[in-house]
């Protein structure tokens, strides 16, 4: 399962984001280090369900009238403070938790209402762009520290006649969550000394930064956008590389709880909602305030953040394996029972392995369930494909 991690300084709204996205109970409070132990939960990315191309909806528990929600893991850990890469605050614990994350959501207090340590200050006091750069810098220096602490082992290996610097660096960094392909791609685009003894601190830091950029891409979440000064929003919009999602985690949490109680009709990622119950004036006023924010930012931003992280930054798409190509069902008659997130360029065999290793190893061929035609092993799948895998292992 893909893992999305929430990063940010204390009191930026990470735990509220986590609660809104997972509806799990966690401590949420207005002081630093509310989160001590990492929270892990399941949330979803949203896409168009193929059942919209049939006469009836699929009825899957993760499909809401054609809005398909695909499970992913969400990780919320302790906030970062300056010097986290050196162990300040809960820095080492936080950064170590990120090792196996696929993509990072940098949750920033867009209102500028918390200082570098996460302590409350008057709104507009802190420049949120400083927090955008701060998280990247701490992650880069943390990884550079790992490289530095283990570089002596690379130097020792260099005394062997069979020494290969690329292989030694790959062995060092795969423990960080990088693959051999990741390390190879980074090294191909770097100039560096063949002898590891000749590497400078700058060389190692550059290696760490480029590997982090490749293996831990970041999406900036401008949280508390509903109370942020307009100038803060404009600075984030124009100076944060265009990758910012404006959000209100408080607003999303209010909508989720209202929907759970039956007070409103709302699906995560919708740009509006419909009130279904009698509410007090205060409740109605609160929801209408959220509605105004949604109109400005095309929703609360929480679902958009998850979708952008997985579908855009990780470049994934959704495919649907079935056993009956004509009915789009599994052996029990469930329509479109599974949704699988794959990397762009994936083939039917890749889908088979994603379903189960045995299915992949016994792969024979595949059928496009939309056309009911056999497709080649090198066929490139795309978003919304419904595929029957034929394997010696069954499905």
C-alpha cells in the first residue's frame, strides 16, 4: 500500500488533517508535540469509478455513486523543529519514520500564526514560505547526516580491487527506502570523484538532496487557508513552485463529522455539500462559513492534497482486476471488487504481480474487459482500465 506521510512543524494542523482524512481518534491540541508516537491509519485517494460506464453502479463499499476511493496509508508523526536533523525535539524519531514513506505532505500554517517552534503567535507574524523551505532543509540534512555517518564504510570497501563506487553507494542508501534504480538515476546526473576518499561534505550533501527529491517528493499543504491573510496566500501561490494545495483541515473535519451524523450529504473531495437535517443557527452558520471557504478554494483541500500526492507527484493510476471480463466481477459476483494503484507505464503483468506474486509468476495473458479483447504483455495500461488476468495460479 502506498504510504503518504504528514510533515511539518508542531501546531501546523497535521493531526487535524490526519483525523479528518482517516476519521481516527487522535489527540488534537493547540500546543507543540501533541503527537508523540506516530499515528498510522487508512485514508483514500479519489478517482472516477468505471462503473459509471455501465448501466448500474458497482455497489462496492469504496464507491459512492461513481466516486471511487482507493485505500492508501497515512502517517502522522511528531512535528519538526529547527535542528531536528541533529535530534532536537523529536527530530530523529520523526525523520526515521519517513524512511518508508512514498511521498510527503508538508503541512504549513498558511496563517503565519505559529513561530518556528510551533508556538502560537499573532496571525500574520510568521512567513509561511520559511516553513516550506525549513522542512526540505531538515530532511536533506538528516539524510546527509546518515551518509556522513556511514561514509567510512564506503572508504574501507574502496581498498578492495573489485570496488565499484556506484555499488557501494547503492548498498549504503537502499536502507533509506531508495531502490537501486533510484540511486543509479541520481548518480547518472552527478559528477563525483571515483575515489570515495575524495568526496567533500558538499558532494555528500548534494547526493542526499537529490536522492531525497527523487524518493521523497513533497507536496506543500497551505493549511489554515481560511484564516490566512491574503498576502500570505499570494506569496505561497506565486513563490512555492506552483505545487501548493490550499486547505482547511478544520473545515474538512467539521464536514466529515456532520456527514457521519446525517446532517449533510458530503463525499470527501466534493466542492459543496447539501444540508439534510434541522440544525441550530450556530451549526448552520458554521457550515455556511465552511461552504464559503470551499467556494474560494474548490473544496477543503484535504482530498485534493492526497490525490495530488499520489496521482500527480507519484504519477500513479488506477486499474481494476476482474475474473469475469463480461460482468466485471470476481468469483463471488462482486462488481469491480478491487482497485490497484500502479506506476505509469505498467503492463498487464505488472498488474498481475500487484494482485499477488503467484498470479504474476503464473501470468499467461490478459483481456481488456471493456473490449473483451486479448491484450499483449507489453500493452501499457492506463487510468480506469478493467483487466482480466489469466494465470496458472488463478485469480
